[in-house]
C-alpha cells in the first residue's frame, strides 16, 4: 500500500524484531515490574527492497 509508506517508515513496521511487554506475567506476579522480551517480526521478510 504505497499510500502508507510514510506511516510505515515512522513506526518501522519492517524492523527485524520488536520488544513486547509480557502483560500476563505482570498481572500474575502482581509486582508491577514491566517485563519485555524481543520477538521476531514476521513483516521483516516482506520489507520493501531498494530499486
């Protein structure tokens, strides 16, 4: 969708990985500590290639 190119660049939706908060752990443990882990981004394989 070429009309979204600028928006995609702003959020880097094609990054190799993302940091995701582990909300379930925070709720179950109840300590309020924010926990994150890196997960692979499935969109990275489909990132636009320069011409």
